[in-house]
C-alpha cells in the first residue's frame, strides 16, 4: 500500500473509531497525499462551535501533524441536520 492512500485510510479509521456514527469522506486535493479534505457528518458535533469540532478532530490525528506526514487538512464538519454525504 502506498503512503498516500495509507494516510487517508489512517485518518478515516481513527475518526470512525472516535466517532462511530459518522460518515466520512477524504479527498486528496493535490495528488501527493498530504493535502487532504475531510468531510465528516456526525451527530456528536451538534451544539458545538466550529472551533471545538476542529479541536475534536485534531485531537485524534495530532501525531500525524507532528510527524510531518500531514501538511494540510481542510475540514468540513457537520451534523446530520446540517449536511448529508
């Protein structure tokens, strides 16, 4: 497995474990595998401000930022009432 798809899969697996009822879609924006877009829909985000939602996501993937494998992640974080995949 190449590192590009591996990073996306790692993120998806971690987020699915942390937010089991979520729907997740990850898109590679550059073809290099380290600039990604995350679309996640989860009822757990209901009532949370956008910055708190981002903090919850970042807490699950902090080491991927720290290790330098992940360079950019655009986050689109919604509740089911706000957005459907």
